[in-house]
């Protein structure tokens, strides 16, 4: 054998770098290595950075500061699997840092991360890529990017992965995504329910919990509920509730069932399979407050459907809810009260709670927890709506006092609910009296001043229901409740305005209240509201009319109409027509105005400015009254004329009593005689008229420091006395009207033929009165030459004093007339009933005392020609 020759080792090529092993202890150095072109260095650098990032949040922030994120994003698409895997692992950890998430969104790496979810990738890459997406999906912008880059489909696919971490990360990301409506809608097209239901069988509680939470959101949509039912999801949920070992999942399972119970089909299915009974039994017997609370919430959700309420009632859900009211947990009490509130829409359930629920609810009204009191008040509000029995039951359980206390609560919902209960109870008079005795009006001041429109509305409605009695209205006025009520009329909320108008309509029933409301500006505000088509309502119109009925001067000026129920009293004045929105000045201001050339303001006043008229019971008082009202020569002459006309002076009535009917007949005879005399003495009459005008006292004299009284009208006092003595006793209403018409015409210048109407110089007479009085206000009794509107006003004023019903209507061109209703006894009614009364216009000008049928040519001529 030959000798072995040792082979020489060839030296390395001169252009090759000798291998170098480096041990680095600085993160910055390793970050620099991320830019290396060598795969081995990149893999080791990524591995080192991953371990560093796992140690805590501070290290993640350090890596961000060192600029590690940008080069790492490039490695997500590296050709080498190990480098790509390690880079993905780093991002799975780093994405939990909020600053890193923000930078990742700006660098738009979402597409690269989602690409790592491809089926051919390793499980480890799936795990950390899904972890990165789960962290990124916490914020809305991250959700949007995942959705826009098609991340939903691969995530759904990964729910079937054999690796539990991949499942956990994927379902967590899906849970975050489905909270956005658009993602939830798209997810339904990917049929996610079956794989999510499979996760309920997982041995890992966190995966089961996330699956239930995701189902809880998905089943808010009807399509998902149908898919759950079709895939036997309800059976799985029921089994979870029956398994005591899974009690940490019971709350979330109940939330899913609550959504499913909203569908009638699901409700029927659970009833048929016994699942509904198991649910109620489980709820009642559970000792975990959250479970009871969520079960009650499930019932509440489902009970909004009327058919579901019927099914619940058949399953005796009321007993379960009453039992929950006795829980020691406030959350359970609130949920049970809300469920009772929903179930009370069912009449049978409402009747059940009358004896077995209302006493317990009333006790909750006294709770220290404001939310409990609010929920209890809500339940009681619904139970007492349209149920007098439940309202009585609440009163018997002493609910009124705590309800009034709740009106001062800090929670708007509690106040609104308590006000609703009080409104429901106040419908019954006995309960209303009890409520009023608890100073409810004072308690409502706060709610009326609330800034919450619901509270304002409910409070105003409570005022409307409790202010039906004089005492309650006086209490409201004395405690200052009218001011905030009037302010609510300015509200932009339709319901607030409507209920405030309703309350004012009720309050305006009293004259004192009406005067106070007008002082506060309610009349002007209501007028403004009623001029708007969109803002007015039936109550605002009625309230306005009620206030006008207590201010007849304004009503007649605005509407030109006074009905037979509008009784003219002392202080009424006719200013003339005013346009809507124009303010009518008070009488005092009008009396103190300088004399002008405008239409005279007519005043009705039978009161003296110094003392009230004496009684007419005895002769001595008659003489005194005659002196007090006859201080001028014109009045003395007027009294003399009255005696010759058949009416007599106050003193003569006592010495020569006659029946009313005879008086009217004799008056008619003497009038003809007097008229024949009068035609021969026209010049004397003119002189008399001038003397009468000169004898009228000035109305504006007197010290301004003294209390102001309306100008007296002694002549009108005489008129009232005479018609009371002579016309009031007449039995037949038609005869009364004719006699009064002739009386009024006689006092206003007598009969005026149509052809001589233009020669009737009433304008000059009124001007002379205004000049003599130095006032624009002329008492109606001073007018001796009156046209249509003077006579119509005097007729209405006197008719109201003796109880003769008539209307006062203003027309055009100084026209006004009186309308009366009379039964035509010659006509026969249907089925033996009385015929409807016929309407007539009373002629006070052309043929005084004549009655013209309202819809006739004669009536039209009287009104318009």
C-alpha cells in the first residue's frame, strides 16, 4: 500500500466575508438588523424583538421610538416563511399598544396582515395575525379598515380552526366588528351562525363567552334569529341554562334568548318545547342577581309584542315578576318593574297586578335608589292608565305621598312617571281630593320650570287634571304656578304647548284666574299661537275663548260677537273692531287719553263712582237713589218723560204699582199720543237736546291720586231699574223682547224710517257728547240719538240684566244687531219632541219690536242695506 499524502485545505475565496457571530445587548442594534438582506439575521432579529416586546408595554413603546415598526411591516410580505412568521408574531404583540395601532393604520398594513390568514399559512401565523386583527378591531377606524380589506370572510373560516387560540382571536375580532351595523349586515351573508354555535361546545369558557356575546349582538337582527332557530341554537342555549357548572355563561345566554323571544315564532316554539316554562322557573329560583336581572330584561323585550304578552300571561309570568320585586338587588328590582310596565299593556296582566303587584311597587317608590323609584313609578304609570281599579289600589297602598315626593326628584324620568300616575288617579274625584290635600300644586312648581320637555308636558297635564276645583286653582295661583304655566306656551314642543293650553283652559273657568292669566299675558300668547296653523291646537283655541269670555270687551272688539251666555257686566266697553294681534288698551287708559276724532268708545256701567246704588226696597231709599242719579237737569226731565211714557220714576213706581203687561200696553198708547205732540215741537226738542248735552258732567275731573273709578252712568241706572220693574215681570219671552226693543228705540231717538236714515244726525250728537265730556269714552246712557250699534249694545246690556237671552253681532258700516231664539209653538216636532227654536233679528230702528227671521230678506236688509 502506498503512503497517504495529506490533502491541503484550500483557502476561502478572497471576495467572501468570513462568518461573524455577534452578541448584541441593545434593542437599537437589533432594530438596525431588520434592514439586513440576510434571512437568517432577519429571522433572529425578529425573534429577539418578539421576546423583548413580550416583556411589557414599556418595551413596545421603546420599539416604536426606535423605528422598528416601519421595517417590520416590510417583512410581513417576505419570501422566507420564518421571517414572515416572526414578523407576524411581533405585530400580534405590538398591536395592543394604542400608539402602534395608530401608526399601523397610517402605514396601511391591514392588507398584509389579512393575507396571513390564508389557508396555506401555518397555524402560528394564523394565531398572531388574528391576534393583531383582534387588537386593531377595538377602535372604529380599525374596524373600517378590516372590513374594507375583506377581513370578515377569512375570520369566519378560522372559527373552524383546530387551534383554540386561533378560534379565540377570530371570535374576539368578529365580536368587535359586529358592533358596527355595516359589518353586521355583511356578516349575515357569510352564514356565521353555525360555526359560532359550534364554539359553544368548546372546552374553553372564554371562547364560549365570546361566542355568546357575538350571538347577543347578531340576534338583534331578525334574519340572524331565524338562522339561530333553524340551527337548533335555542336547544343549546337552554342546555347551558340547565347546566349549573356553566353559571358564568348564564347571563350572556339569557341575553341571546331575550332577543329571540321578540319573534312570535320563537316564543311559540319555546312554549311548545317547554323552554319558556324552564326559563321562568330558572329565573325565579336563581340566586344570582345578574341572572334574575337579565331574565327580567328578556321578558321586557319580548313583552313589547302583544302576542308575546298573551303567551307570557298563559305561562303566569306575573308571579315570577312579583317574586323578583322582593329581590335584595336594586338592578333586579328595576328590571322587574320595567317588565311589569311592559306586561301591563295586557289587560289580564293589569288585573292580576291589582292585588299582587301594586302594593310591592308602591313600597319601591320609597326606595333610596333614584333609579328604583323611577322604574317603580313607570310601572305604576302604565298600570293605572285606563284602570280606575288600579288607581284605587295604588291610593289604598298609600302611593300618593311618595309620588308627590318624587316630583322633587333629580331624575327627569322619575318626575314624568310620577306626574303621569297622579294624572291617572286625579280622574276620579275622591282621589283628586286626596291629591289636592297633599299640596300637589306647590309640588308641581319645580316640574313646570324644568328644562325637560317630557317633564314639562306631564306636569302641565297633571295641573289640568287636578285643577278642576276652585280650591286647587286658588292654590295654584297663590303659590305662583300660573307664571311657569303661561311660559310653557312659548315652548317649541307641540305636546308641551298642547298640555299647557289644556291646563290654562281648566284654570280659566274662574274669573279671578282669568284676570290673572290675562295680566300674565296668556291671552296675547294664545292669540299668537292660534294665528299659526302649525302651532295652534284645540285646547289653545278653547283656552283663548274661555279667557275672552272673561274679557268681553276684548272679545267683542276682536270677534264682533257676544253669545247669549256672554253676560255684559259693569265696566264693559265697545272700542270698535280691532285686528288680530292688536292690543286693546284698558278702560282707564282710554278714559285718560286726549280727545280725538276717532269713533266714540261706548261704556256700560251702572255703578256710581262714590258709592253703590241704594236698595230699592223702601220709598225713602227710592228717593235717595233718584237724587243720586238725577244730579243734572237732563235726568230730571228724563224722569218726567218716563212717567208720561208709562214706565214711571222710581218713586212713582211705589205709589202707583201696575203689572208689567199693563204697563207695556199703556206705554204703547201713550207713545202714539206723545209722538203726535212731538212732531209739532221739533224746535223745542232741539233746545232740550242742547240743554241735556250741556248738563252732562265732565268725566275726567278729579285728583289723579284718588282711586280711579269708571265714569258713572246714572241714566243707565235708571234704564236698568225701569226694565227690571216693567219688563222683567212679563211672562211671555216674545212680549218681553218686543217691549225691550221699543224701550231701547225710545231712549235712542225713536223709530227711524229707512228713507230718513241718512237724515238722522247721530254723529253730531256723539261728537257733542265727547266734547262736553272731554273724553273719548261715552257712557251708553248719555246717548239720546243712537244708530244700529248703539241700540244693539243697549239692548244686549239691558236684556242681560233681566235674563233675556240674546246675541250681539257686529256688522259693517256701523251696523250691529241682536239675535234671539224663540220656540214656534205652532210647529210640531218629530216624534212628539219640541221643534228646534227659530232665530230672529230684533228690529231696533225701522219697526222697533219687530222680529225678523234670521235668514230672510227683511233681516238681510236690516243688517246690510
